[in-house]
C-alpha cells in the first residue's frame, strides 16, 4: 500500500511540474499587438516595407506613411526589410511599439537594375554596370545630370563649368573616337539627351552601362556608353505632396593681376628694352576689370511634386523652376518644367505614360570675358564718351590692346537662346502568360528652338569699324518618333532560369529651320530700345533647311542562370541607318558575357566572404557619328556665271564638298574582365574591372587641300583606329551601429588611349601645339623645349651646335635658351618634340557620409594625377610683345636681377613669348572637395501638430577647396576639342557654390 501511495504522489508531482511548464510557455507565448513606424535614416517613411516575425511566415507591410500593425508573441523578434535598404532585426521584449530605422544599401545584391529593355537583379549582372543613387546628384546644385556624376562612378570622367546653362562634357572609359565622346541617354525608354532642360530632381534611378556587353542592346548608338535614367513614379497610398527650395550663391575665382602702378613699370620696361617710345599711359585710371565684369551669382531651384495611387493605378506629377543669374555680367539661365507619369493595370493589360514639358531660356555670354579681363589693361577706363557707344577700350599710343571691353560687348552684342521641349512616351504591356509578356513603346520628342541676336550700334575694341545695327533670328523645330515592340519570355525550370527578349525598333528624326537677318534696325523713340522684329530694317536675308534621318533595328537578348552559380548573357542587334549608302547601311553588333558566383558553390566554405563573382565579356558596338548626308555630294545651286558675247548672266551650280559613298559603321570591340567581392556580411564590397577597347574604321574628316575642289568642310572617311586600355577599382564600406550609420567609398580609374593608326596614308596630325602620331596617345604636347636663360653674351656666343655654328645669335642676355633638338644650328619648328601628355595617369573619387538621429553629413572629393596642361592665361599675361595686363608679382630678368626664371621683357619680339614652347605647360594635378553637405531632419514630435510629415534643412558647399599647382583659374577645365584636350584657353571655371535648402512633405 505504501508503495502504491508513493507512486501516486510521484505522478501528481510530474503532473504539477508539467502543468507549471505549460503555464510558463503559455505566458511566454502571450500574443500582443505591436505597432510602429519604419523610416529611412533621414526620417522619411518607407512605404511597403516588410515586417516579418522571425522564424515564421507571418508578417505585415507598412502603409504609405511607413506604419504597420502586427500580432506576435512578446518574446519574439521582428525582421524589417525593404528594397534598397539594409535588413535589421529588433527584439519585441514585451514592447507594444517598435519603430525601425533602415539604412540605405546601395550595394544590396537583390536590387533591381535597369539594363535596357528590361531589368536584372544586381547579383546577376555579367557586364560592367554602375548604379548611382539619385540623391547623390539631387543634393548637389547642378544644371544637368552629367554635372552631378563627377567622382561617383569609376570610368566616368566629367568636365563642366559654371556658365549659366553650360552642359558638361562626359566621357565613359576614355576616348573611343575622334569626334564626339558624349554617351547615349535613355530616359524612361526614350532615346534622348539629359540636357539643360531636363530636371535632375525627377530622377528615381540611374544606371551607367560601361562595357560593350551591357550596352550592346542599344547597338550603333552605344559606343560611348549608355546612361539609363528612370524618373519617379507614384506609389499605392494616400496623396503625398513634396516640396523643396534650394538657394545658392556662386562666386568666381580670380586672377592675380597687376594694378596701374606695377603695370606701368613693366610696360615701360618692355618698351625701353625694345627701343620703342613708351606709351602715354593714363596713370589716373586704375580699372579692376574683374570687379567690373565678375559678380556674385545666384541660383534658385524650386520643386514640388504630387503622387499617389490606388489598387490599379498610380500617378506622379512634378513642377520645377530653376533660375541661374550668372557670375559674369549679361549671363542668365532659367528653366521651367513639368512632368506627369501615370500607369494603370487591368487584368493582363497595363498602360502608362511619362511626359515632360520644359522651357529653357539662356542669355548667352558675349565674347569671352574670362580672357578679356586680363587682355584689358588697368590704365583703360570702363567708359569713354569719345568712343562710339561710350565704352573705353584703349587708344593708339595711350593704351594699345586688341582686348575687348566685356561690358561693351555684353551691351552691344546680345544673344538669347530659348527652347520649348516636349518629350515622353506611352507604353502598354500585355501579359500573355505568367512567363510571356509583350510590350509596345512609343516615344516622342519635339523641341521648338528660338535664337535671337541683336547687334546694337557701338564699339568694344580698338580699331573696330563702325557696324550698323543688325538683328538675326532663326526658328527651328526638331522631332523624334520612336516605335518599339518587344516580346519577353521568362521562366524557371528547376535550377534553370531563362529569359529571352526579342524586339524591333524604328526611330525617325527630323530637324527644320528658317532664319532671317536685317540691318539698320531703328530705335523706338518712345522707349529708346531697338525694334527686335524682322519687319524693321533693310537688306533682308532669309533661308532655311531640313534634315531627316531614320534608324531601323532588330534586337535579341538571352539571359541564362543555372542554380545562381553560372550566368550567361548574349545580345545581338542589327541596325540600319539612312546616314550610310545602301551597300553599307546595315551593321551587326553582338556581345556575350558570363559570370560565375563562386560563393554559391558547395565547395566554397567561408563565413568571411559573402559574395564572390567573376565576370567576363566581349562585345561589338557601332557608331554612325556623322551628319545626315555625308555619303552624298554637296552642291551649291546659288552660283552665277557670265557666258556669251552678250555677257549674259546665268544661274549655275557647283559641288562644294567631296563625298564618300563608301562610308561604313565605326566598330568598337571591347573585352571586359571583372570581379565583385563582398565581405563582412557584404558591408565591405570591392569591384574591379579591366578592359580593352579598340575602335576600328573611325569616322573622321582630316584636312585636305582646297585645290581638290573641297570648299564645304573636310570630307569624312573611315580612317583611324583608336585603342583604350583601363583599370577600374572601387572599394565601399557601410555600417549601422545603433542610431549611427556611416559609409565610405573610394574609386580609382586608369585609362590609357592610343592612336593605333591614322589611315589615309597619314602617320601624324598636328593641331595647335599637339601631335597625334600613330602608336601614341592623341594630342600629345609637341613644342620647343626651353633650357633656362642666357645670363651674358658669352653664354650666347658659346651656345653652338656640333659644327660650331652659333645657334641663337640674335639673343641677348635675359632671353630664353631653346634646345636645338636636330642639331642644325638654328631654332625652327623642326626642333619641336613630344614632351608630355594631356591625359591623366589616373583619376580618383572619395565619397563619405554619416547619419546620427536626425543629422547627416556627406562629402565628395575628386582627384586627377599625371596630366600636363597648357595654361592659356599665362601664355598671354607672361608675354610682353603684345599689350595686355600681367601677372602680379613677377620679377623679370634684368642685369640687377639675374636670379630668376622669368625672361627679360621686351615689346615687339616674339623670342621670349613663343606660345609653342614648353614654357606654358604646367602640372595639371589637383585634389578638390567637390561637395560637402549637412542635413537635419526635424523630429516628428515637432511636426505632428503642423500636418507636415517630414521637414529637412540642408546646408552645402561645392568647389570650396582645391589643392593644385596650376596657375590658371581652374585645373578642372573643359575643352571639347579632342586634339587639344589639355588646352585651357579661357574655359569657364567651376564656381564656388554655397547652398541652403528646405525640403518638406505632407
């Protein structure tokens, strides 16, 4: 009995123990309702973010305001994720409110990348494609998209300037031809240009397709690379209104020039050394031409957008007003633009449109005041009533100069460019099956261009003839229509993922212009202003022309992915252009690329390396970078000829430009090898690319003699072969620690170009002070070499060649000694040698940012090393054979001051002022703080009562620190002439810009 009783007690104990565990477990699993908000590091709500209970499939999605509601056990953990942001986990710990802040993740591997006629996940890319966060461009004060890309992407070189409305030059992976380097822009599927009338604030995403395999889907237009821009779209949710205002002050860098007293001393010395009578300088005048011409500029950028959507449709509307008052008198640019993007879905059918309307107006810069401010001397007054028009510009024997008074030319020569543009597309999709989709896209762009030039009566330079008043106007219209049909097949078969795209496109371009000119325009006696209409004046001249071109294309792409390990991509595009003759009209442009995701192999065991992908590609791209009718003969039918005994006048025609009916496509052949590496949970990522690009049959017009009958420009031919080799490296790191997050990246680009051959039987081409020779880079410096200064007559007499001939018998002490390279005993152009390269050895970019609670900081540095550049400023102010102002503080050679590297000054002799010597070549290295900015997001508790969902203040600056030895205004100058890329001849500099902005949404 006792044993039985004991057993019963034990059973009760076990039951009691089991019951207590069950109660504890039930308590631990008590379900509670949790609410919260998911926001970005800048405080902006993240709609449609995923909130999932860890180790379950239960979850919720945030609404338009980033809020969510979910039921979970009090001891569970929530996982927060959203595309483009880093995933985080937060333990509930009995809390009923759990807010989450997600850090942006520009390197997220499942991010969707637009690659042309489709998209891919970033982890599946096999070509060289770079992603740029739109916010990196939008936070800068820029006029065009290209301006904002500088320093952000490896292999992309940007050179801009601060002139209102100025468009930057952009070059992807070096020089690929001898004419145009600008890439192809694709905006919402429309082949167009992201020029100055496009609003960068409308951008949602940017992809840069750099290698041939990535860009091959665009065939003949992609040789210079492709920039794909997707504009903002509406999202499902309540109406959202966003607005921003940014105001900026811009200032011009200044030359260090002489005032009247210092100028007069050296000017008199130059005349004395030449034995000329000195000028009767007006010592009572001390004009600072920079103060008179340069001013503080102002930029105002206003943006507003409205977006929203329901279950089946979304919309986005935006408006922008941008005004840039220039830092040079008489310059201005303003733009007003509107955009409407909308889309809707009904069953298997979708339709949408993206339409932008803009009007831009530019008061163009007259002359080149960047040069004129140092061409004009300080002894010349701004105004002189004795001159036609009343402006000062020098006098014979008093102030001899061929400089231009910038105030006068800005007043008397006024040009206005205005452009009204409509561009966009309408698209529709039909989902024929879950794996098959048809898409039709119609793109349309038209612009109405208006140019007006008014030449008032008045002079701006010495010895200028008095010209009549003139008005010149032209009206032009361009129209582009694009028709695209594509069929997309996408299906998975077990471990096989296959996507096939086939399509057909047709594009037609048309441009027509009419123009008219009249002279002796009268002045309105009531207003004192000129009549700016063509029904006034006399001597009318009218004209016009029409240009048309078309391009037909067929395209196909195959993407194959096996088990997320082996990736393959093949593209074929066939283009036919009206710019070529029938026998050369069509070109085929194939590419293949492959990738191996090593980290997904079963043998790869590494907790440290999270992503490792090897890439290889080869592709061929074309370029029809010529005018519309180059293969046809140009005939002038306005000629007249006198014939017969009666000397009768007959109309005549003559061929003025030689034609080449054998023109064919340029062909770029590019090989790319790449590596993508992610470690430390992909917080640290490294990307490397090596490429070789060779362009054959380069289209170029080499100069020919006019005696050949050519009088309309150099005829184009397929002549040269150009080769590029380069390395691109990028290292990026990002991390979030509690409420603090930071990121940093550094990119490195090294590109070497070489002209393999010139063709047409030529071995070299000389332009200015440059030599382009087969086997060497384009535009190498080809100049005389200096070798110090002669200190006395004995040195001059002893400077002989091997035969004992005195090389420079006409020199005097203080003159420059030039090297007699060929040893013929004299200094001639035959002594010129290649002494340097205008191309940098490498360029770098450094980007960094940090965020803490509502504060954020970011900066961007750029650097260039190894380029030798020609300082056009010094080539004027350091010469004394011509009258201009001089550099302040120079100490020229005199018998009393022999220890200097500056030669003696003398008027009328070019010996010490030759522009074709290495004297004016300088080190073009620079390091520049391109952008630095601070932002603050006002706390939500402050905004709750105002109805504003988000408010942000920003303070930023651009181009405020530049480390360089270059003596010109800006080492980051731009020159569009490929052969004279390193010549700074009055390029408009980048401006110091200080900006304050306010952004808010509700």
